[in-house]
């Protein structure tokens, strides 16, 4: 049963990641404006997180999976399966894009592989990717992980909107991949490796910081409230009962 559950979850991650790279890479090849690209990425994530999140959690991103791993919200063997599937799915999606796109468009867009914008150096690009990924993973934890999240049932919309707004800001700077798999598939099939580490170090760092911070601030059990005199606003009804705020 455990193997079957891993298979079901991994299949969901494969499909969602495939959709992201196929639609996202295709949007870079054909879109006329940055807004088109931002909407394409945001919509595909909103749809597939909503559709498959109840099966696998709807990560579709190795950086998100790392955030879950460092906060002990996913077992390492399952996280490893997710990473293999996410990177493998990205390569398959990019391969299909390479086959269907006209050569002229493929050569110009490099299958949607992210690239540095004019005037930005690799160090600044890492920071941009880290900050944008921080926003993304923080929203993932606030909506899809935290049981108190206002948008628990429609977390995919909030996550998709975050990706869109991130691309609107960082698309011209770094491509705003926020996702090592989103970078890996197009890079591999178009053989575009310039400053490749930017789209791995940045997203992984941003994800770890966001997940750890949200876990520390909002998801760890609160400490018991100390009992004191009445002016503190804390009452102890009877010995042995938990203190409550008045």
C-alpha cells in the first residue's frame, strides 16, 4: 500500500510539473507581453494545485518540497521521489516542447529557459530569485499548510496569483523561475547553462528561509500562558486546569 501511495502522489507531481513547464515554456515562446507569461504560469499552477493538491500537496517545485522537508512535513524518501519526478517531468515536458515548437521560435526562446536581464549580475539575480521564492513558499505555508488559513479550500488561487505577481516584478530581471525544475527542463533540452546556478541556489535558499520562518512563527505549538495576578488578564479556574485569558 505504501508503494502504491508513493506512486499515486508521484504521478500527481509528474502531471502538475509537466503542465507547468509545457505551458510556462510555451508561453515564453509565444506570448507578446510579460503579463501574458505571468498569467500563463499563475493560471496553470492555480488549476493544478486546486486539482491535485489533495493527492500530493501540489508542490510541482523542488524548492517547495525542500521547504516541507526542512520543516519535517514530508518524509525524506517521499521528498526524494518528488525531486526525481519533478526534474524528470520537467525534462519530458521540455522534450515535447522541443519537438512541437518551430525551430525559429525554439532557438529564440530556448524553450523558455530563464536568463538574466540586461545589467543584472548573477549575485543580484540569486537574491531576486530567493526573495521571489520566499514570497511563494510563505504563501504556500499560509494557505495550504496552516489549518487556520483563510483560503484553505482555494489555496491554489493564492499560490497562482503569487507566481503571477512575482513574474510581473522579476520576469525581466531573472525570468522569475522560482523553481529549479522550471529552469532545469528547458536548460537541459536547449543546452542553455549560462549562470545556471542562479535558478537553483536562489529558489532553494528562499524556500528554506520562508518555510522555517513560517514554521517558527506560526505553526509551532504556543508555550503555556504563565499564570499571574488578575491584572495580567490570566485566570486559573481550578488547580490542574489550563490557564485562560479573561
